[in-house]
C-alpha cells in the first residue's frame, strides 16, 4: 500500500487538514486553572470568609449598618475572586460575551436591589405609627375645635 492510502485509513487526509479533536474552536487551554491559581483562589476565599466572621463575632464596628456595608463589600470581592479563580471568567473567554453577560446581570441585580430597598425604606418610614400628622388625610385629622368639643360635658 502507498503512504497516501495509509494516511487515509488513519483519518488524515493530507496536509490541509490539521484539525485536532482537542481544539475547541480556537479556545485557549490556558483558560483552565493550574494548581497554583486554584490554591491562590482558595486562600483568598478563606481569608474573605474569616474576616467577616471575625468582624461580626468581635463586634469591631459600633454601628450595625457599618458592619453590614463592610460585609457587603467583602462579599462582592469574594464573588469576584470566585468568578476569576474558579469560573475562569475574564474578558477573553467566549470572545468577551461572558463578561458582557455578567455586567448586564450585575446591572439588573443592582437596579432591583436598590429599588427594593428604596421601596421598603419608604414604606417603613411612611407607615410607622408615630408618623407626622401632615401626612394623614384631612378627613381623619381632628381640628382644635373638635378637640375642645370633646372636652366639654354633653348636655343630654
């Protein structure tokens, strides 16, 4: 048999067909992490878990709102660490579409969360029992004349 016939039987059809089964349409295999990147991500994740735990248990901040904002900031940093070191998200993966989808999702979540917090704050502020009488409809308000009338003894 000829060399060309042997190549055809082995699945190689000449010089121009250099596609390897491990080639995933131009994706770079460097996107997958090494032991060093996984270890770095793990160490950062542990640190970003221990710090908030310590902040809460040691009551580092006097105001709980300050503690909450610091915890939210550290949580956001930890999300980024997980996405970069474990999910291998960067601007080069999937031609940038992954990062664009992430930015869009983040924008939608921020809008929804801030809108929900805004609505809940205003509902809480406006529905509390000790609210100002200026916000009470006039049909419910008691005028000073009506207060005096209630104090007077009835003549029946």
